[in-house]
C-alpha cells in the first residue's frame, strides 16, 4: 500500500478526492486508525487520513456547543470541555480493548461510526448530538449541513445520514456537536445474582422511573466477580443523587440485595461496559453487538445456546454484547438468533477472513439495498470513498 494521504486543509481533501476520481483510484478513508478493525476488510488501496486536520475551531461553553476539525482526538475535546465542567453526553466508545489499537479515536471516527455508550437510552446516539457537518463527497464537492445551534435544522437529515455511514458517503472534515454539563457525582446501585430475565425486569422498572437512571447493565458471572451483577447508574448533583438513590432502592429493593459503587469505582465500571472490556479477551474470539427490544434480550441469549462464549447486556437489555468462536457457523447462529429476536447484529471484531465471508453489518432488505445504492450513487457515483466498506458492492 502506498503512503497515506494526510491533507491538512479541506481544500487538500477536495484535491485528493478529485485526483482519485479522475484517476480511477479507490480511497480508504481513515482518521487516526483507531477503528481499523471495524467493517469489512480494508482493501489494498490508497489511504486518506484526516488525522492532520485537527484543532477546535469554535467553542461556546455558555451555549454548550463545539466545532472541531475531523482529525481532532476525542481525548483532546474532552480535556478542553472538562475545564468548563462539560462532557460528551453519549459516551463515545474507545476501541483499545476490542481492537488492541493504541491510536486515539477522532471526532470524525466518532461521528462516522455512531458508536454511543451506556447513556444511549437517556441522551440518544452520537447522531443526536451532532448539530452540523462539513464533508467532501465522492464528486469532490464540499457540503455543509446543519449548523451551530440546535434550532437550525438546515440540512439536518444529511447530518444524521452521514452519522454511521462509515465514510462511504463523504470525507468528514468538520463537525459541530452539542455538549452537556458534567455530573457533580455518580452512584451505581449493584444487585448481585440476578438471572437475565429478572435483571431486564429490574432495569426496565428503573429506567421507567422518574429518578433519571443514566445507565443500566447486566454482567454475567465471571466478569469481575464470581456472581452476576445488575448495574443502575444515577448522576447529577450530589444531594440529588443521594436522594434519588434512596428512592430507587425502595423501587427495586424487592429484587434483592443492593450495594453501592461511587466515584472512581463507579466510573471504572461504566468505562468497561462502554468499551466492551468484559468480553474483549481472549482476543481471538469474534465479538458481536446486537441491538433489540429489551424484552427480547433474555430469550435471544438463551437462543444462542453454546454459541455464546460470553455475553452481557447494556441499555437495559437493549444492547447485547456477545463473544463467539471466529467461525462462519457461529456467525450464522448469531444471525439466526438476532433475526428471531427482531434485532440488528454487527460483527465488531473478527479476522479479515471471517469479515470477508459473512455480513459484518445487519443484512439489508431488497428495498434497503436499493436505497443504499441510490444514496451511494448520489454522493459518490464512482465509488471512490470506502467502497464496499459496509456492504459488498456498495
């Protein structure tokens, strides 16, 4: 593979995409390379990295909005906004545990993959926090969609469309995101020894309460303890967290004993949930991320039978992380169980050979495939950008 192109300005991206289009070259769009293990295998083609386009362009703490170049690392953004007591509400995933990469995830990669963490049920996905984007499509045209304020909906659909498109529709060069106040305190209620069904029942009751539960997860036995644990997180002002925790204990106390984790102990638990650390090892296993109705999570897990070597729930049961053997047989079993539960399964980690042989993302219907081809034709008619990254031939 030739040396990666590393444009420093948007004009350089336009020039690179235009040259690739005219020369019939395919471009592999990357940020800092942190998400290299996600998606269908990367072909031997010219890489274009946005890592050199970095820096915060606009930050208004009072308005809780920030614009930055696509190559800006998530860590740099979090450090800057932490000084003003703010955070990224959707808890973007860090890839180190799953893919073993030391590369820092970037703003562009965060938007392109749309991977939100445990707060997803309460604050929404990454796409719900993106106010505007700038990108260069496969025609080497610069597109601006959305804006810098929440009331500006100009081009909002294009903004959401490119969140989770994995760079197949355009090279992201800039993004504007909305922020949230960083909680003063957090407490996690821990309920031991609940089976999957009882855990989902408890999490559903907690998430449906008025107490502002910002995280609900179930960990199987062996994931840090010899017994299973159901986790319920509360965040906010210290007095409010204490008061709501007491009320929540009364609400779910009939499920059994409740312990509390606070401060860094609680934060470390949720970082591990966010990054799927509990099933990251052994590293030769395939890892799946399955979204479905929480009421179907327990049945889905049972349906996997011995295929699942390890699994845990996030989003109150709406997200199931599953580790399996890296084989087509196991992949077929996950797909069958997911379809039976009316879920959507993504193969997050596997060897290149398996990612080339099976569908990495949820298979599209005939209508979905036709719409996807139409969108690709509109944004990138020559297939210059990440061609085949999500679906073969698209």
